[in-house]
C-alpha cells in the first residue's frame, strides 16, 4: 500500500488503498476544504484517483494522459472545489470544473515542477519549470512569463503566501530561496547550496515561512526571509519532501521524509518526533491535513524495492536458496562477491533507517541514501 490515514495526529496509520493498485506510488494529495471527505491522489504513471469517503474507496478519474505521465501536483479551488488542477510531468497542467469527471489541458509545460494558486483570488495561478516562471489571472486560459533573474539557479518549487498573496517564494536547485513582493522585484532570501524541495507559509503569520531541502533538513524564517534557521532537532532524515501545517494550530506541523517516514513538531519546529506506527513505507511524498478535523492526516508514499539474492546449484537446474532483505525505505544491491567458504557479500545503497542483519555505512542518513554491506553465509 502507498496511501495511509491517521485519525490521531500521526499516532497510528492505516492503509487506505482500496481502488488504487498496491504498486502505484502516490506523489500528490489534495483535500476539499469544504467537504474534507473528498480527496484527490496524483500518482506515478497511473493518473488521478478520487475518494468521497475519506479514503475508504478510490476511483480512477477520466484524464487523458500518456503511459509515462506522473501527476505530481493537485490543487483544489478553495472557493469552487469542483474546480481542480492537476500538474503533470511531462504533459503540463490539466483543469477540471466538474470534480474530476472531465479534464482539459490548459498549459503545455512538459517540465512542470512547481504549481501554486492564490487562495484569495483562485483564478490567479503560478507555474514553473527549471528555467522559467509563469502566471495566469484567468484560471489558466492564458499564461505570461514572469521575469526571473535567477534562472541559472534552476527553479525547483514555489509557493504563494496565503495571507499576503503578492508575496512569492521560489526554491532553487542550487542557490536556496528567492523572494518576490509585487512592485518590489526579486531578492535572494536564503542563499544556500542545496535543492529546495518544498516551501510552505504559516497560514496566520505571513512573516513565518518553512522550507524543506533535499539533503540539509528543515528551515524556518520568522522575518519574511531576511534570515533562516535550521530546525533539525530530532529529525533523523535530512531529506524533506513535504510539509503540512495544522491550520488551527500552526505551531504543529508534519514533514514527510526520504526513508525515515513522518515527523511531527508541536513547537514550531523546535523539536521533532517520529510518527510511524503502522506506516511501513517510509519514503513519504505528500501529506495533507483535514482542515475541519486536524487530527486526521493523510500520507502518500513511494513504492520502494528490496534486495534479493538467489543461489542455484552448479548446473543451474535447482534452487539452493533465495532470500530478500530490506527496510522501510528503498534498497538496491549493486555488487556481489564470494569468499572461499561460499559466503556471499552484497553491497548497495539504502534509504532505510535499518535493515536486519545489514551494516549501513552510516547509522543515520545525512542525505538521502547510505551504502551498506551484507554477508550471507553459505547454505
């Protein structure tokens, strides 16, 4: 399973994949703010699914995509929730005005990597790819490119500050975060040589913004980006994929990580606790919170693989043994060697926190994966 739900603030998770194939990764989730039992799930190579009963059952939606399309972003119009946008790769942006029953391609942007909506004026949309930034003020019918002087840094994500929507933050792949205020132009906000994966603004205090990075953890500013602080106490994975803020208690939020699952902070990022009971997949791509019942949290995860080793007899006609091993993240075997006693030595990479019987190169991941070495005795 790749879809999960918690009704006690992340204390326990249960799978909610009925209708979604088990081998399909969920890369995006969106929840209807007016009817939170309705959610949309964007998947890797399998289109979009919808539930109207809080994840109990999912149905595939009729969206025309190629066989190699990933739905990486789903946004719901907060005023007219029947209007839904799907950001895809490599197709571009699709729009539905009937709750996902039908879709139209509104922006052919094959390398889309960022997509945001102005919640106070939902017809205003922003979209990005690595070398450009675009804006629409008519619900996606027409788009114009926004001058962005930091194109060489490579855009990786973007967000609109909900309480001051003229303010945008753009994450880059090599130069941190850039901030824009209407009429004020662009200015570097956080110059740091790391890829920014996600940016989320506090829903009440516009000067407070959070960012998750590829391999340097979680960052926070309380002065509109003038300075940023790393907030990684208790965060054992420094690959942060997604951030979800409790709308009723903004000092409480969750992050989904690369290989270590979900972490929760109740003090504005001052400290973190792992919240992974019942969550077997620890590569978490997306998180959303029920705005009317914030203890209910949904998680979308990636399908991950494990290693296996098979030994045949000398003629190759029969099996001596076959085994697999792995942890909660992704594990890949890259090389194998034998000693004179017939023991097999396997090396590879892992994003799992631990693998039974396997010694990782490092006990905690400073980035997104570690090397490992394993010995399997002769059978």
